């Protein structure tokens, strides 16, 4: 029997290789895993309002993989939105969706996002307020690791995942002052993704009704879940929600628990 294939989509600013330990946990559990390394960095798929080109990027990645059999789409944060929209648009390719802390913004909250974008005032109220000022270079890989390890958010991470983020989320760059270690995820692209958050999920799903089952795995301490609310997410998932210890970044904090939760969600979707 063929191993089920997961196509995984990363969260904003974290290249897919950051999730290596999650992927290893999934492979041990009998899954194959493929992933787009970075959304938004291919000029063919630019970041724009409501992310249509990022959905197209995921769709173009999924299509050849789904020729043998439909795939399971799993995504963290940004990646959960892209997974859901791709599944709705191309139901023949997808057997299920698991969103990792990707609460669907709808109702009055979506209207607030829409107004904020139209008035160009969304950045101060989104993570983009910090991302456009994010430090992007360090003297060495070790200095970069020490920088992130000292931050409260990253101090919660599994040490192997943090090391993977430094290994794959930064690279050497030659400058007039010598070699520096720099972020591979462009901070302007990261900021653009935050400030173009989809506000149209309700109308999108009316136009493209979801034909497969979906589930959400969330972090008990996730501020993002509280801010977005869970009403519409519970509606779309039919109540299929699993809560884990951790923040919005629980896949980085508890990668093997995350892999187990994805397997559990998948088994439930198949039931």
C-alpha cells in the first residue's frame, strides 16, 4: 500500500526546512512529505492582496504530485490558509486539509482587516509592525543562533528546530566587510504577506465550496486563535479541532507532538 503523501506549506518567514523534525516525525509514522521551500520569493508568484499568486504557487506544486493519487495538504499559519484555498479550488487533487494554527478570519473581523488594508493602516496592528524592522544579518551562524535563542519567543523552541532555522533560514553572503550570515526569507516579502492577509475566505468558499474534510490543530496559548476567533474555523472544520500545549509556533516548540497530532487528524478525516 502506497504511503500517503503530505504536501506541507510553511508559516510566514520560516522556510520549509525549518520543519525538518516535524517531517521526520511524519515519515516515521508512514507519510511521505513534500514542501515548497519558500512562498513569495518566486517572481512568477508575487505577494498580492488575498494571496492569489501564492495559492497558484501551491497549486502548481501539488498538481504533478496528485497525478497518482490525491494528497493531504497540511499547512502552518500562512500555509494553512494556502492549503485550504488550494483544496477548495482543486478538489480533485486533495483528500483532506489539516491547518496548524490557521484560524479563518471571517465576519466583522474580516471587515476590519479589509478596511485596514484599504486605508493602509493594517501594518501597525499586524506582525508586519515588527517584521519590516527585523534584523537580517549577523557575523556568523553562531552569533545568529545566540541572537534568536535569547529571544523569549524562540527560547520555547525545540533546540534542533532552532538550529535548523539558523541552518536553513540563514545563509552566508559576501559583503565588502567580509562574510555575513543573512536571513534567506526577505523581510519585505514577509511584511507584505502579513499586510495582505485574506479577508475574503467566506466569499471564496462560497465560490469554491470545500469538498474534502478539514481539521485544525491549534496551540492553547496561541494569541492568533484568540484574535481571529474560532467560530468560522469550527464551522468549516465541522468541529474537528485538536488543541496542543504551545503558542502559535507550537510546531517549532513541540515538533514530534505536532507530527502525532497531524497523524491523528488524518486518521479522523479518513474515518
